[in-house]
């Protein structure tokens, strides 16, 4: 029982250290990306969305350097990865001309801008996009 208590306490300390360390990374502090952190037995698992690959790397590096963190599991997505995943998913499931559609992603919120779609196609597009890891919200606008 004592070992479990020590592990729990060290995981709580590591979690607190991670949150504090991330607050000292200017790009994270200023943009407040939607991140989730879980620490179990010294393993920090990161999920959520970073704005860019550079931010993602900064987050992982920072977390890895926190005392009590033995390993980092990076399950973060960045906005450009989401853009590519949306484009690929839509190209196989909905008949949209890729040259007429613009995909904008910010912190996992995807906006699809393109020609007017029927309500059925809009619903199908939203359903497809919502299944992509890292997507938090979907909006469709006609241009």
C-alpha cells in the first residue's frame, strides 16, 4: 500500500510540475492550447492540439524535463496535421473539388469554406470531420 501512495504522490507532484513548467513556455502561456495531461507511474500522456509542430515539440521537451516524469507519450495533434487529415477524409467521402475548398484549423476548431453544400452533404462532412482525432468543433461556411 505504501508503494501505491508514494507513486500517487509522485504522480501528483509530476503533474503539478508539468503545469508549472508549461506556464513558463511563452507560446503555450500566451495561446493556451487545449491540452490534457495525465500522469501515471511517472508516464506523462499528452493529448490535445498544438498550433504547430514547433509548439508540439516545445511542449514534449518541456514535459520530458520535469522531475518525476520518466516517459512522455505524445498523442498531440497540430493544426496542420488536422488540415491534412480533413482534406484526405473529405476527398474520399464527399464529392468536393479540392481546389474550391479551404480548410482552416485553429486549436482543433475546423472551418470548411467552399461552395454551398446541401444540408445532407454538410451533415455528412461534419460527421466525417468530427471523427478526426484532435477536432473539437466543425463549422461550414459557403463562400
